[in-house]
């Protein structure tokens, strides 16, 4: 697989997967990011989705780096 395609796909999968996990976590704790208005619960949910996406992207890049470095 072409290295740039692998990089793009792994970044996208990591970000979307992390954002979905962040969304489910936010909804699970009662901070729905899609609730109407911008109350504290909604803003907390939006922050959790963003953090989840960032963590997923970081993990995808870490996984990709571990595939390059033998050992």
C-alpha cells in the first residue's frame, strides 16, 4: 500500500473512531454534544468529542510509527 494512502487512512480511522468514542462517552455521562443550545453540558460534550478525536489521531500515528521502527 502506498505510504501516503496508509497515512491518510490511518489518520482518518483514528480520528473518526476516537471522536465516536468521545461522543458515546459524552452521551453516557449526560453531556450530549448535539443538544440544542450551548449550555455547560453541551459544551462539555463537544470537548469530549474533540478530545476523543485527538486521542484517536495520536494513537493512529503511534501505531503507524511502531510499524516503521523495527523493535
